[in-house]
């Protein structure tokens, strides 16, 4: 049994109570002082930091990517614009289990394997608090379905944006190019401030070439949000500055007419204004729809393009390498005059086969028994091989190579498009470097008719022809004519490189042009039967070319085959310019399968000339020299 312990006396009990009360008070006072001290510390010493943190929890920074500059043709037709769209964004640090979220989200908004793959790649390029695009160009029904179930997906939102659109589709795919999503390598090279909030960049064509002009300056918004991060109001807004608009030299109507003229045949064509180097048309057939690439092409579509035997992704106009064949003859003939090796009336005997002195192997003319004695004009008009075999051998490969290089053969023209190839201008040095083999005289001979190792692009041919047509004055071909800050702002001409003078004597050029007039207007001309000069108000100067894809190894090969057989063995060329006395357009056309340049490629060039004439206002056309036209048709080039 417990017995209650009695204190000795009342005084002792009071003293003990007083001690306990004092201790309790001291503890309470210490706690109050600690709380007060902490309060003072946070409110005074740490005020700035915690004030900033609190503000950050309430205010979010939203980057405003700049609208991309627009691209127009020479008549103001919109070739690349921006259209509003909606995309699905995810903020990674708001999502605990990303794979589970994507799985549930795919039940509301359909997500392809490509969507998820690209999204996961993008996660590596963004900071965790930044929205990462998951799916672009949502349909209206997708937006509606997500809006109903949005409460289930914290950190996921639908946001408006501007997406690139190419209204002419395949027509300008190889010129304008396309934009695409920024990949990891590109992200590492870009200025993070200038590209803040930007998801796309120019990948090909003018979109890539003029990325610095088309991409503007980003802006930003300070947005007040609630606890669920939903925006309440915009506290501050600095608008983005759009990129510059581009105005091109190219003509949409001529471009469309050229594509139609090919009628589905594989090939390329380029038209240039000899007076300034403006590219008027640049066509590759077949082509592709650049809109497929803007927000990420599907693997199925990309595989279909890669597996297409006609290679629609290949820009044949500036990356397609073709043996030029006889279209190099006017340039070689001009070189013979400029070097003093020949005069216009000097003649060469064509007997059907040309022999290098002391060598048994012969080199053939197209005419089995030759064309007889011909001068320069006749040699061009009738495309007599022997004349140019002889001239090439006399000139020598070194001088031939140096002369042709002046017209841009063997190197890129410098057009304002990325990834241009330079073709092949054969030389002993090139062969030694490429094949580690010596050069033989026979290779010099066949170089005179554009065979052997020669490889040129249609752009190179159009550029060289424009230089010849412009009395030897060579302009760098270009597509960009002017820029502007906005639709209401004046256009600023884009600076171009000054021209270079290639030839020295206008009479030499005139002699070559006389031969090219015969090609079109003389009954002995190789393009005469095509009738491309008939009914056209101006004189047309041209040259045919038929480059063999296989070498002639026996007499079994001849021209008495049907056109389908020949088309399979030949690449057909035609080059021309008009008006011959005031050149305003120079054209190069190549067909990868064409029986003859005169009958297969020349009609395409004529359709291009018809469209050019229709597009040129009467006030901008040169006067028609009726007498010269009648004279050229009635009296073809003769010695």
C-alpha cells in the first residue's frame, strides 16, 4: 500500500512550486525568443530571397518564339507562310511517371511511335520546367477530347503556335526547302537566348540558307498562375520581332509551266536571266511534299521516299551530275576563237571518223560518212564531232580545262542554296587524284564533245549559257532579290556579287551564236525538226545534246532503233536563250531518259519560252527584229 509522502512543511512546498514555475517560464520565454529571432531573421535578413521565391511560385516566364519570315516569288505569291495550329505540351517536372502518363494520354489523344520517340529525344534538349512538345497540329476533335479529360493530366496542356506551311507543295520543295524540329546537334550549336522557345529550324533550301534572316528575335511574357499553374493574367509582355520576309527572283507561273512540260518524265530544268543572274525557274522532277517534314515525317512516308526508284529527294537541278554531250561544243568553239586557234571560217573535214595522228583507233561522227568540210557555225548547227575532236586535241587538255573552268564547270556556281555540287571537269590532275591513272590523248578528244569523265549539273549549264548569252559577262546565279521587315515595309534589294567578264571579243561570241541560231532555224540544225522556233516572235539560239549512258562498243549500236530503246540509252539535253539579239532568258533542260535532245528536251524548253513570254509585260519586252528573224529562218548558217 502506497503512502502519500508528506512534505516537511508548507514553506518547502511553496519554494518547490516557485522553482518549477520559474523554470517553465524560462522555457516559454526561450521558445518565444527563438521564434521571434527566427521571425526577425526571415523577415529582415532573408527577406529578399524568400520574397523572390514566393514571386516565382506565382509568376512564370513564357518565351515567345518569333514568327518566321515569309517567302514570296517575284510576283508576290506566297511560297512559305505561317498558319496557326495547336500542339500538346508536357512539363516534365510536373509528371511523376512519364511512361504511365503517355500510356494514359494515348487513350485520349492518339500518339504514334514516332510522336513518342521524338518527344523522348526532345526531353534531352529541354530543362525540366520547360514545356516539351509531344504532338503537333492537333485536330479539333483531339483538342475537344483532351479538354474533357485535362484534369487527369497535370503538367499537360494544349498551346497555340505558328507552324510553317508550303502552299505550293512539291513545286518548290527543292528551292524553298523546309523547316524541321531542332535536333540535339543543332541545339548544341544554337544561341540559347535567340532560340528560346523555338522548336523548328531551316533544314534545306532557302529555309536553311537564310535561317539568320528568317528567324527573328524572341520575346517573353510574365504570367501569373494559380497553385495548379493555370495562367491567371499576363503581368508583362515583350513581343517577339518577326524574321525578315524574302522576295525571290523565281516566277511561280514559269516554275509550274516547266513542271507541266516534263509530263512526268524524270529530269531537271533551270532558267536564268543573263542580264543579272536572276534564277527564273529551277525544277526537279519528280519532287516531294515538304509539308511532310515540318512537324516530323512518319517512318512509313520517309521510307517510301527513300525507296522510290525515281529519287524524289534528289535535287537534280544542282546535285544531279550528267555527262553534257554536245552542249559543250559552243563553249569549246568560243575557246578556240579566244585562244586564236581558229577563225570562224576555218574549216575541218568530217569523213565520219576522226583519228589521232599515229593512232589506229578512230572517233566517230554522228553522221556515218561525215558532214564534209565544215566551219565553226556549221559544226555547231550540225553538231559535227570531228570539228571539236580536232579542236580539243589542238587546244590540249590543260587549256581546255582552264577555259571551261571560266564558265563555272567543275565547281559550284555559288548559288544561294546549300549543298550544291560542282560536277566534274576532267583533267590529268583530277584523274590522277581520283583513279591514280595517267591521262591519255583519246580522253582529250572525247572531252571535246562532252563525253568521258565530264559531269555537269543543269544549274551549271544554265549558268554557263547565261554567261555566253550575256556577251561573256558572268553573274553569280541567285534566288534572293530583296528583303523586308514586314508586309507594310519597303523591300530592300539584297546585295549581289559583281559580274566577271569571261570573253573579250564580241565578234567571237557572235560567231558562236550564229551557229546556235542554225541549230533551231536551219533545216540542217539538230533542233530544226522539233519546230521550236516556229511561231515564236523572237529568235531562239540553242544547242542539242545527246549524252550516251553506255559506250559504243560495236557497229551493232546504231540509231535505227525505236525511240523507247534510244531513250533508255540516252540523256537528252537542250540549251537555248532568247531573244537571241537581246537575251533575257537562258534555259538548260535535261531528261534522264530521252532519245534525242532536239526531239525530247527542246519541246520542254519551248514551253518554258512560251510561258516566259506570257509572263513578261509588253513594256518589258525587247523590240521584235522581224527582218533578222526572217533572215535567220530563210538563210541558215553557212560558210
